[in-house]
């Protein structure tokens, strides 16, 4: 848990794309609340995503879903996602 995994540019882009989809669908506020509440349990949340993966990947591409689940294990990536959602929501309001 003490290891810091560096995030690549493509990983940041994947998280940014997720943030864009969340804001586009009007889910920014619920997503921010959920992520803030579960930020300190990010590893368990990511494991829950993996558990539900077989059901959810029927509707969305499985590769990006599991990559996002892997990225969200790290609390820093959850914080990056939160910042992206907040910035996009602020831009949308203007």
C-alpha cells in the first residue's frame, strides 16, 4: 500500500474521459458525493467494481472498465477524478 504508482498520460486521459461522461450525463453532484464519501475506501470500491464487472461489462467495453477499476484503487487517482469532475462542472455552469 505504501508504493506509489505513477500514472501515465493515457491513464489521466481515461480518467478525464470518465469525468466528461459523468458531467455530460448530469451526474456530477452524486458522483462527487459518492467519491468524497468513499475516497478513503478506494481500494475496496475498486474491488467491488471488479466483483460487478461481469454484469456491467455487458453494457460497456470491458477493457476500459477494468482499467478504471485498477486506477481507482489509488486514492490519488480518485482525487484526480474529483478535481476533473469539479472543473468540468464549473465550466458547464458558465
